[in-house]
């Protein structure tokens, strides 16, 4: 019955077209809102509901989400997670959908393009360590162009979850522990994917962004994935929501609801966050997609009695699209009949999905150009962007007696499990990245140190006694961070620890140097590494250009300019430990650990050494303009990161002991000085937010400080 009714509508539609008039929704010159309304008015209930569903196409390689593949893809499906690698295969599916559905609504192809599609850049936690959002923007532009050219319209990125527990494996996907820095990278990455405005979304090479995981997923208790989170309204507003607000302001078209339970109300059925905050307070006019099976999981989370109940709870909370568990298709019709879901809400949800499709230009250009791979992946400019970012993501944690840089005349030995590992340079969530695309540490270093000795076996220890410098590559495999990879122990494996001790002894007996290079996706407990190494280089998972980037830093062609955006604890027992904590009521010997573990971290937020030395002037304040002059007192050109912190020592809602509120990275030539200015906007830079999301400025005294500058400045409002 329904089918023939649909075909009657189809015939009427054709009749109207037969007068030579194309339906308004296909008129590219018409305003998008009119096209949306016209199309919506022509859709049947079944067609509307299928627009709110997302299935998968292609071989799903996410080991945490292996589910049954959709047997048959309905031509009216709203979106597909696209595991295909060629534009031809993707276009074949799109053509089937456009040509076999009554209204020819194109499908939205989504995929996890987290730090590159095929040209893999450093993991986001490494990108953040560059303290240069422009590099992240460029990386996102490269990712968007590669993904667009294979037919991906939408990426499930950036992940902007503030995270303060390195036991949680997904810290590799985000930007670390600081809300302000995560917000700057959120907006930069959104603009990299989508372009500077909504209008640029329909241009070639741009794709829709998706802010995730909304919200508070990084607070997963004990660092275990998928578990509940306890987040007060105050902390929700002052810590976890701002990076999403920044991304929305940058135009992010979509948001992904999270797996975590937010203090009793799961994120994927949380009306306050998904409707009150996102739609009513922030006026977001795109849509929310659930995380994988997150609607279905409302039962496990103890909220839904059954699948139908889960559907009603999620949909009525404001979750527009259901990722792969198929509950919306199965249960919305009945829920509408029973009056538990309104047609107005269905229409509004479909409106939001169609709006994004129209903005992307999918109706005008449903098929991507089928360029040969040589014209669309791993292009030189893409690899250059990956190299530039990798160079600046490297953090020099320790450098005793200037062990680094290493002269090209030195006898260098390279050893350790990651020295020639291509796979592990990619990191987790590496899109369609391949090990074959990677320049390993060995390849990169050999280009600079042709006589380098690479030793893989037990002779590694002996090599340390016969070479001036040994570079020992240790860390964690790419599979040890990412989704569902929580670890209760964040040290390097024992076998690496013993190798380190042997090599250190052999090197230092002969007065030789030992440089440890770390490959990892989370902060590590390096308490047992630090004493054995003269220098420690944090190299994260740097992507396809890992080798050349490391070689540039080791040789001194590039002075390391990365700074940590997540605290490295002395022990997992100190967690949670992060710099912008609230102040304690007790000081001195009260509130510390009694087993002589200091309460300070091994390496704090903002830490990172340079080959240059910098001298900071006092901070001067002229009204609301703060300046500091920094002199490079060395003979080495180097980039420095100026980090401005604000303290509000007395506030009705107590503030963190200090908060990053402005930063700038700039090259300072050897012997020269640069002046850095922070134009303070009281509400933006000194203001705070209350538990209702209201921003305010507290009159009174503020203390301004700059990392590396002993003096601070007092500002009275
Ligand atoms: C995963 C992740 C999410 C990802 C989605 C689709 O479970 O939580 O980040 O975008 O499923 O792969």
C-alpha cells in the first residue's frame, strides 16, 4: 500500500516536472532553506526516517566495532560509513542510491579521517604539542582534499575531548588537558576541513567536520574506555564544553554524541547537552550523529528498558542520526504512531540532515571526480605539510650537557624496537595510511648520518660502547593507544627497560652519550627512563614523515619547539594530575603523599626544551595591553612558544591555580629579540563561566604570568 502511494506521489512529481519545471529542491540557485522545505514536503515517512540512519559500506576494519554489515543498502539511506578506498567504488554506491531512490537524495559518506586520510600526519596529541593551530589547519586541509578525492563528504573529526588521564588510550586523538588550547585547535581543524565559511563547504576539497565526543568522554573514570563519567555542571561548562563551542562557532556542521554516561544521563540521550546547550543556547543548525551503537547501548547503561525505549530516549533528547544499530529505522514509525515521537521532531531532524547535504553541494555534485591515485594521494605538498607538522610536534624533554644536537661527524649507533618500525609511526586511527608510505627513523637518520650503525640484535649493547652517541628508540606500539586501549601501567615494557639499563651502562662507561627517542600515543611514566638517558626526545606517532622530522631535530637542522599539552606524571599513582587544577585549602606538608612521591609531575604542561636559550623581559602592562620581550641569547635560530597564564586568586567560583589564556609561537633569530603582545579582552581572557553557562568577569585582582618569565604582573579590574 505504502509503496504504491509513494509511486503515486512520484507520478505527480513527474507530472509537475513534465511541464518542464524541475522541482525547487533541485534548483541550485534557490536558497538552501527553500530547497530543504520543498524536498521535505515531498518525502514519505519512510524516506524521512531512512535519512536519519547510517549504515556501513566496505570492509569495516575497526576491531572494536565489528558488527554485521548491512546486507542490502536501501537507496534512501541517509549516510554510510565508507570503508571504500577508490572513488570509483564510492561513486558506484552513490549512483545506485541517487538513481534508485524516488527523490534522488544523495548519500552522505562519512569516515574517520582523524590525522590524515592516506598522507598520515602526527597524531592530534602530537599536533597539539606544536602549539601552532595553523599547522593543524594545514594538516586538516590536506586530509580533507585526499578524503574528498576518494568521495568522503564528512569526517568524524576533530576529537576535542579534554583529557587528563593518560591511562585512557584515546588521549592520542585529542589535544590534551587544557580547555583553551583544545579550543584553538578545535576551531583551526574545523576550518581546515570545511574552509572559512559555510559557503566554502560546497567547494571541491572541503568536507563536513564532526566535533566529538559530545561531551565529557575524556573524564572516563580510572581511564577506562566507555565507562561512566562524573562531571559537575560547573566542570562541564568550564572544562569540557568550550572546545565544542569553539568548533561550533567555527562552523562545524555536525557533532557526535559520546558513549559516556554524564553523571547519570548518558550523553546519547542527554537533552540538556544535545538540545538545550547545542541547539537552544548555541543555535547549532547542523545535526548530531550518535557514536557506534550508542543508542542501543542505552540499555546496557541502565537507561532504556528495550530497543524501542532507547530509540525514543535518544531521538527525543535531540539526537538526529543513528549510527549503525538500525534502531531508528525499526522503531520510529511505531513511536510516531503511539505519539511518543512527534512528526515535527522528525521533520526538524530530517531538515538538519538535508541542510548539511545541500550546503555540501551534494545535489549538484553527487559523484566525485575519478582521478588516478597519483593525482590525489601522497602529493609532495601533502607530505611537506606532514613534515612541517612533525618537526614542530617533537618535544625535547631532557638534554643534559647538550647531548643534542648530534654532529654529523659523530659515530652514531641506532638501536631499539621502533628504530625501523614503519607501522608504529602511523599511530592509531590512521585512516587509510599504509606502512609502505612511511619514512622510518632509520631512513631519515641515514640520510643525515650515512655512516650510522643500525643494530637490531644483542650487539646493540656493545654498539653503545663503540659509538659516540647511541640513539635508542623505545615506547609503545600504535595499537597501545586509541579506542579501547586503556592501560593501568603507563611505563615502557620491562624488556625495553632492561635494554635501556644495559645500553646506558655500556655508553656511559666510555663517556658516550645516550639519546632516548620515544614513540607513544599517551604520556608515559618515565621515572625509570629519565636517570639513564642524557637526552629524551618525545616523538609521539609522527606519521609518514617521521624519519626526516626526527633527523632534522637530532642533527640540529631544526631546533625542537614542541611543548607538552598533557602532563607526564612520575607515577600512575599521581593520576589525575594536571596543571590547571583548583587550589587546595592546605599547603606545605599537608595534602601530599606520605610515601615520598612528590605531588609535582615529572614533566609539566607547557614543558619542552630548545637548542636556543631565551631571556625574558619583565611583563609590562599598559591598560589591557600586556607585552613581554624575548631575546634569543644563543647562536641558534629557534622558535619559541610564549605561554600567557591568568590567575584569579579570589573568585566567587574558585578558579584553577592558573589558566592558559593566550599563546603565540614565533621564530626568534640568534641574538635577536621579539616582542609579544597579549591584548586582553576581560570577558574573553579573564572571564569565567558558571554552571549555567553564563560568562562573567569578576572585578578584582588578576595575576598575569608568562612561562619562563620569573616576574608576573597584577591587573585590577
Ligand atoms: C568509534 C569511535 C568514534 C568513531 C566511530 C566510527 O567507536 O568512538 O570516534 O568516529 O566509532 O568509526
